[in-house]
């Protein structure tokens, strides 16, 4: 999107550089990445960066209000409420589609938000690998707030490990070795030394949690860096476990599960800013909009775009099983704004602004970003099969 940086990058791109770039990523943490990585980063011009930062600020202003927990209480499913909730989320992801306004300027529009961790370590590797192998302007940045590589890792260590020893901190997932984003788990282990563990391997005695290390020694768990999606866990009745996650234990959550529900699509109707398309709870509709072609129907609690309907009818809205768990969101049109070597096939993009909120800090802190590129109707693998210059990427922002 930044014209000069894009032209320079495209002019010096080569398939050989791309393969060397992939080799760097695939060897960094001991296993190759399992999802497609785009041939290019996105170069974000200053005007768009300022809008994205303002969008983050507007949304964080709502999330940090004293009444937010009360307003979001109904988002918590009764059977999935976990004790020991902290005062605020530790992690926040804001996904903005890049669109155009009526004057033809780039404008971000919030699509989804998550009070849940993202690929904090993989995205940093990705950015450094683009910079190593390709022509990226030296003064463009992917980290925010004056962070460099060392201070960024130190910040993530402070948030995730805290005052504990790394061996007493676990990254908790369901069968982590099978998850598509597992390269980030290995990155977390690489940089912080924490244990990556499946819920089925976690032991419980009274209120104490522990795991057995490679030598069979009992290692107590003091902090849980949670990567489990609870509504996905519900589908795994086959998974053996000694702890159902809803009983109190002598361990501190880093990224408490309740915030996954509190900060989610459920929050979208609370937001009033130019950077958030109008969003309505289906159960609160007085009338169904006549122009449904301009709306998207989304389940409140789903992951990676599952269950989203983009071409909806009145019957789709009327027939949802549980209207309390659905929203209608005003449709936005992603602009194909990233020029590729094939001028007839520019790419669209979605930029995730990645935020952490250390428990000792008054406000959330924007730290990193994630980009997903697409040439299809939606962002996602099934819409981009067989295409290039799509997939996982990162933004470099004009200073």
C-alpha cells in the first residue's frame, strides 16, 4: 500500500529469495510451518497507521471502562466460567479489514476481536525473516511503542513467565503437536523456556497442578499460558484429563479463559467509532434489515471464521438455532490494495493489531501485528487454494 516501498520490493523479489526466506522460518524452531506464508509483507503508509492506532485507542477506551466487566457478564457461558478471573485481559487482538472510504482513501474496519493470545513469537520471527531476505525499508517497523527485538522478548517474558521459573510455567493446549499454529508454541518455548503441554498430561493433586518432565520428576505449575479455545475443548470428550479447568487451583492464569468470551464478537455492538461497522445482536432485532445483502451473519463464539455466512437471506436470520449467540454485522469490502507481480491479481489484506496488558500496567499496550492476505472472497485457506501472494504475513509501518 505504500507505493514506493511496494515498487522497490516487487522489483527485487525473486523465487530464490522466497525459498531462502522459508528455509529460515522452517528451521528456526525445529519444525516447518504448516500454513502458507505470503511472498510479501504489507507496507503500511503513515496515514493508515494513524487510523489503525486510533481504532485501537477507541476500542481500548471501551474495554478499560469500569463497567465493562458488568456489561460483558452475559457473554460468559454458565458452564464454562472459570474461577480466579483477573481484573482485565492479558491479551487483546483487533482484526481490521483494509477497505476504502467514499473518498477512495484506505480505511481500517474492525472485523473481529479476541481477548486471547495470538502468534506473538511467530510474527516476530516472520518480520525479522522478511527483513533478512528482502528489501524492507530500514526505518519501517513491525513493533510498536519503541520496542526492539530484545525489549519485545523481555516484555513477553515478563507477561507470561513473570516471577516464576520457566519450568513452572506451561503453555496449555489440546494436543499442541497437532495444532496448525504450533510453530508459535515452539517459538514460545524457544524464547522463554516454558513447557508446552497437552491438557491430558497435566496432573492434579488437591488444588496443585504438576506435570512429569522427561526424567519423570514432578514439576509444579505456577502459571498457565492458556492457548485452549474452550468451545473447541467441549468437542473433545475423548480427551482424558484430571482437571476440568473450571475448579480452583493453585496456579495463575496468563490470559484467563473468561476473557475469551468477554472480548469477542459479543463486544462489537458496544463499540461506536468510525473504525467499527455497525453490529447488532440478532436476539435484539426489532425488524430484520431489508438490505441483507449488505450484512454478514456471525456466531458469537467461533474461531477462524467458522460458521460465518456472507450471503444471507431472511430465512438464514430467522432460522438460527440460538439468536442469543448470533450477530449481524454491516458488510465491508476489502480493497485489493497490495500490488503483486500479476497486476490483474492484487491481494486484499486484514491487519491484526496485537496488544498485551501486563497486570501491573494501567492500560493495554500495542506491541506487534499480524497480516493475513487473500485474493478470494474471504480471508482463509479454502478461499485461496492454488493462489500465490496470499497467506500469513506481517505489516511494516511507515514511521
